[in-house]
C-alpha cells in the first residue's frame, strides 16, 4: 500500500452529545487513501485534580459546557498542523497535539480536543491499512479478551442515593469466553433488578450514570449482600463464578480539614477505613478495590496493598490519572497492584499506552476504563484487546454508551475465533 495513502488529508471537529446529554468534541480524520476515523471524547464526573483539563466555553449556552472554543482551536490550529502528517506515526501526531497545546495539562486547547483527534488518527490509519483497530494497535498477538468489571450498583456522585462508595461491581470469572461471561453478567444484572423491585419498589431499579442500579441503601454491606443474593438467584456461586469489585472514589468523601473520611454516618481515620475494607474482604468475595483513599495518599494505598497482597487488586485511578509521573512514585512506594488507564485523563493515545506499558512491565495490572459521561464510541474495547490488559471497566450491561463496548468485544471475539483467549480468574493472580 503506497505510503501516501496514510497521509492525513482532512481534520474536522463537530459537536456531539455524551451520555449525560452534555456536549463533547467529535473529531473526524481522513487520509488520502480513503481511511476515515471518527472519535468522541468522554468526560468524567468524579475527576481527580491530576487529570488533563477539558476546554469548556462557560456562559449560559449549554449551561456553560459548550465546546465551541475547543472546536474553533481544532479547526484553526490543530487541523493545519496535522494535515500532511503520516497517520501511522501516532507518536509524532500526538507530540504535535501537545506542542500546539503548550501546557502540561492540555488546558489551552483542551484534553477533550486532543484525545478526540488522537483516537481519530489511529482509527483512520487502521481503516487505511484495512485491519481492525485492535490488530493495528497491538499486532498479531492481540487475542486476549478482557474480563469485565461491571458496575451494577451505583453510589457516590454517580447516583442519587446515600451510598458513599461509587461502584459495586460483579466480575464474571467462571466463564470460558467473553460472550459467556457477558451472558452470566446479564442474567445476574436482571436478577438483581427483580430483587430490588420486590424489596424496595420500582424506583429502586432506576439507574445511575454507568447503568448500575441506584437503590435506596446506605451501607456497603447491604450492597454486597444484594450482589451475593443476585448471583445465587441467577444460578451461580460467589467466589466461583463471580468475584466482586468496589470503586470507593474516596476523594469524594474525604475531608481535608480533618484528614478523615465520612463513611456511613461515621468519621473514619485512614486506619479505621483500612480496617473497614479488610473486614469487607473477609466477608465477601472481593477481588478488586479502586481508589480506597484520597488521591494523594500514596502511603495509605501502600498499607492496604501490603495487607491484601495476593488476595485483592488494589487499584489507583485518581492516584495516577493515567500519568507516568505519578505512576513512577507509586511503583517506587509499592502503592498498588493495579492501575486504571483512561485515555482522556492524560489527553493522547500515545501517553495512555506508555502509561499502561510501563505499569504492566512493572508487574502492575492495568484496567482500561470508560468514563461516567461516555459516548457510543467503542475505542477502549479495541484498546483493551490491543494492550492485552485482561481487564476492562465499562459499566453495567445496559445503556448504549456501555453496551457499545461490550458489543464490540463480542465482535472481536468472533473475529479471533479459536485464537481468542478469556483469562477468567487468572487475571487476579499475582
């Protein structure tokens, strides 16, 4: 295929809506060979202070969340500089985006601009080459389907209930394939819906931002008990077919003035909260805890990691913000055994991949993750397979912005055929 086919011929930006009905940036990249890449920037609700920054308009239109400034910069500054570049040179195009921005946190042209363009470049190159995105990004050995961490009970800033922890997840490890894992999860999700409806009334089956239910409960034990009941009711066994995960998002209930955490009506110290987590792991089949402490408490993360090493993956999200600089400190201090990778947290695909590769080479598991304000773009499904992370977080098995990722993974498993591998419980072993 002639090299000129991969030359970027057009870069455009459009308004689009995310899953919360807020505007976001949609980037369109075309190559001379006819390849087209369309990508949409996601957006988070529980954003850490270390994240790359979105560019929003302010004012009254779109309630201040418009992206007209971002789109204008895309058209006026980004497009002219990227036209004529080789779409296969992802690192070069991403460096150009960072150069145009000129800040350390993508604040001038916005991480919502840089990530949409970055992903669209990769998609355009893959289409020009005529190969699936996961194969283009990861090569011929990309055949590992990720184990999904499905958020089926929402709390925190993702829901309107009084549950302090943000996510309670079911993890279908007792399956031989991704489609079987998704079937098991879907059956359990619907069983949970019936339980909630009978116990708390129809309003308890309203869903939060990520498709999980938001029942009127306040205690983590109650949420985990409901998961146990739903798993058993669907015909499966906790600890065998399913493990559980928690995303505490502790920065959201941390009081910096007192150094304490507001949990279930109590004010807990770091040590008391650590004991709280350990107690939950002793009573339930928990294999994953994300952001158990506030985003700057490397020491607290490390203490919990040492306490639960070999039993539970302790994962950093706000702790690292997909930034290699923070990851290096975490690695040096043994803070976690897992790390979240969100492409928009750092602002370009190259930086996100560099973060993931560095973590995995250091023995830290990587979880490719969605955002609470996501879109129908299934990019992260291909990325998880390309990186062979073995883990993905993309919400409940409902709502189109979540199921688009699951449906893409079903397609990938079908394309791979006998080559496809589903790691199941192995991904949680040291």
